[in-house]
C-alpha cells in the first residue's frame, strides 16, 4: 500500500542496524514530507550508503550526521548485560510479546537487580505497563511513568447498598457537581481548593516546579482523561474484616482512579529528557535511561517524583471529601494505593529502588485496590508479600487492545447493551475505554492468587470518565 508506514524491519532490510540512526530515520519518516513510501525508502538507502552527500540536506542532514558519527556514539554508549537477569512472569499466556520484549531489555540494564511482570502487563514506553523493576541506586523516569503517582482511592460509606438504587439521580448529580475530567482541564480561580501539598517548599525552591504551581492549584481535585474515573458502586464484604473493622455486608462505596495531572506529566517529560542526555544507552534501551541517586539530577527527580505522588493523593482526598460532604455520610473505611512510582525497599537483604509502572504494592498485609473496567468488578486485596513478584500485584485488568484498535473495531451498540445488562450508568468515556478493550479481570486475578488475597468486591454502578476524547492516563 502506498502510504503504509515504514518501520524498523523495513529499515533493517535496507541495511540499517537497530541503533540511533534507525531512530532518527523513523522520526524523519513520520513527517513523510511529500515523499511516497518508495521514494522515502530510496532516500534512506542512499543516505545510508553515502551519508557525506547529505550533510547539507535540509531533510536528511540529522540522519547523515548520526551515520557519520555512529562509531563514536557507540563508544560512548553504556553497555548492557550480555543476557537478561531472569524474572517471573504471572499470567504469561495473556501477555503480548511486545511487553515481554521490553521487560527483557530492562533486565539487561547494568543497574538491574531483579524484576517481575504482572498479569495485566502490556507494552508501554521503556518499562512495560505491569512491569516491576528493582535497581541499584538508580531511578528510571520512564520506569516510573508519565502519570507519576497515579493511584486508586476507595471510600466505603456507612450507607447500605440499597441507598444507591433509591438515590440514583442524587448520586449522579453529586458526581457531576464534584468532579472534573479531561487532559488539561481544571477549576476556575474562584472554584479552586486549598491543600497543604501546595505549601511544599519545592514550589519555591525548584525552578521547574515553581513554574507549575498555578497549574497544580488549578487542577487540584480534578481527574485526567483516558482510563481515569470516579464511580459509585456496591462494596461487598462476604465476612467481617478485622483489620478494617468492617462488618459483613453490602455498602455504598466510591472508587477513583487518576494521578498527578499536568504537574506529574511535566516533571516526567523534563527528567526523561535529562536522563537521556546524561545516560547514553543503546537504541533499544534508550527509553530506560536512568539517573544515579548519588547525583544532583537523581536527587532532584526523587524529590519531584515524591511531590507528584503527594499531589496525586491530595487530588483524591479533595474529590472524596467533597463527595462525602455531598452525601452527608460517614466513613467505614478509606483505602488508597498508588502505582507509577518508585520506592526504596529491601530485597534479598539490600536496599533497592523498586519501580512499579502500573503495578500495585502487595507487601505482606498491604492493602490494595485492583479495578476491572466500567462494567466489571474490582477487588479490595491484601498483599501476601511474594518476593518473586517483588511484593507486587497487577494494577487492573490491563488492556487487551490498543485505544485505536478499540475505536476501530468495537461497536457502540455492544457497549450500551453491556452497560444495560450490568445496570451501569455511564457519564462520559469513549469506545477506547469499553470493557471489551480490557483483559478479563477474573483471569487476571486467577493468575495472581499467590500475590494477594481478596478482601471484598466492588461492583461499579454510576461511572464518570472524561467525555472529550482526551488520553491523559
């Protein structure tokens, strides 16, 4: 086909190697610049064979310069381990090859100590989503992820499940009045809430973060696009949970999922670029560029990452408090956990940095929340502290298909029927978030019975998501 995109395999067929020259060529190809596919391939072949002839060319000059300096670049590149460190994969049959390949590359980093792949894993940037990686005194911005500190927060109210059906319209209005969704969306100045997180000294001492304070204040208490949500549902405890003090029964509950908004995304972008400039890795590993925690840059990112995590938590706190006030209800339990983060933890007797990109902390007796989708159950879980999983579990069901594939192949009528069958009211969202775009949550949970115990089940009933097609997740 004339406009079929050129990929790495096409370039390797011309003689390119999997290195930085290939990356530059693919960037040039994205623009296409009026060339047909065949013409572009012919140009790439000519540049490879005669780079000197293209050093003054406006379009192909960056590629020619890389090709002419590829040997010196290779000498400056940090060497990877000859073979990946072994790691455990949970639910391997349901995990795409691209995610496994990304994890294999991560396990060859010179800083890698251990890793694990969760059953909801799928391909991302650098570390796969669902990837857990323990490193020696180094942190990988893309190993944390773009939405730093993205988290789940659950409030179980002292209201019976029957309250939801009897007060459906009221609950819908409470959600609509007390939440705001979408990439870049926030609150007007007169609507903004205050929170102690905005008093963090980094907002005064760190130039980048200082420039983001107004955005952080604007977006405090809001949610992103993509798979972020705030939803009312039914929480069912089949027996009393002693540690939470919640009796057996079915209760009204509120579940939310979102992260650090524009603050976290800007921090992630800045430090990923900085890491790539400092840490020169081979082409296939470049998105795993890391910062040594002994360096000023590493310490800066560590502090910024923790601030973004605190900010994400504050956003959920504001949302849950506003909705609790709207309900006029009391709390039986409040549970929160985050992913897209890095922690200092002990592993086999030594301190390591554990990156959980789309993975839930599941240390011994650690509480966590693993959602399904807008029409499938989520689970309140207690970790078992499995060391092979680096004390982790999945952060959800995990995508079965890409957003683009979901939009192209799934039928709106099928989604509406599914929502009717499960008695769910959906406020916002698009076909890219349809339940059919996700793996079966029961299959995912079955693959991690060694990692967590299920404490209670959450069934979504009134779901609010972004309705503007934004993809911030």
